[in-house]
């Protein structure tokens, strides 16, 4: 993990529990955090990936500027501010 990037692994959670865990991580993120990397997996993680975009997407969560795919399909990154 890099400084300024928080990671949360939500493997094994259903979409609702994953969103709650992500929101908790988001609310605890300090001013030095510019990204939250959500590790949800690829095969079963697509429901979580879709829920992130649906629940936390553009205009729904003021702290999130944008949502981007990570370096692999099992990761979604929430950009809080540009580095």
C-alpha cells in the first residue's frame, strides 16, 4: 500500500455489506488520503463493482471525484482528489 492510498478488501461480502464497509472506510479517511482501493475480486466481485458505481457514483458521494477501474478487473479505485 502506498501513502495516501487506503485499501479495503471486501471479498466474501455481499454488495450491501461491502458498500457499508466502504462508506465506513471513506468516513475515516483523513485529509492525506487521495484514493481508496477496493479489492472485490473478479468473478463474484462484479456485483460489488456494480453496486459501487450505483451507490457511490458521480454526484452521490461528495468526497468521491471519480471512480476508476484498478490495475486489474478485481479492483475499483475511488478517487477522492488528484495526487
